[in-house]
C-alpha cells in the first residue's frame, strides 16, 4: 500500500489533497474492492464539479480508467485529478476538451461549446470574472467556423491568460 506522500509524489498533488481525496474514495467504494465503478466515481465528481453534466463526468470516468477495465482505482483517480489540476496548460486543456467532446468527433460543435461556456461561466463567476467567458470562446475558434477543434482549443487556449487562470485549480478545495 502506497503512503499518502508516495501517492502525492506520483500524482503531482500535495499530501493534504491526497488525504482528502483518499477519504472520499474510501467512503464511495461501497464494496471496499479498492476500485470504484462509474456510479461511485460520479458521486465523488459531482461534489467537485457541480456544473459538469452527467455526460462530462462519464467522459472523465473513461479518461481516468487508464486500463479500461470499467473501474477506477485510487491511484487512477489521483493521477487523473493531478493531470487536470496540476498538469501543464496543454495537458489540462486536452483533458478539458476531451470531456466536452461528447461525440468523440475531435471538434466541439455548438451544443458542446454551449456546455463549455456554461461550465467556464460558473467557474468564472466563482472567481468574479464573469465577462471573461465569451471572449475566451470567441478566441478559441481560430477560423471562425463555429466549431473548435482540439488543436485550436489546446494551442490557442494555452495562450489565453484568462483561461489558464480558470484552469489553475486545486482538486481538494474548489468546486466547479
């Protein structure tokens, strides 16, 4: 069994964040199997990502389930949260894009952009930056075709200071 310090080192999270997430994981692991299914994962993530849709949480489950076995271990959960909260801007943007690309097309279409805008708007409101979202979304669509590709999202998004501020989050303390 890895210590909290070892888990922190491996995930990029700090020891306090690991301890909080570990408690939540253990409380959600109903059958004490050491892994959580999508329903248990959803319980944890809905507390953290209050504005995320069920589809987005399901996408995150797929992303976090590294071995594709239909369950997420504590190590996978910590690694996933570490990526989306402590990874570099391109990594965080990539995971964010994937969680909003509900049809796996590689492009965010209008309905997915609307969900992205709603999500970013809720985060921005918590930070007192409400006017930021429409500017961000407009800037992400490089060719103004009404769609945002993964490349546009990651490449252009990493250059938008406001978006990187919205992504500079702590997994144990912020609720989106």
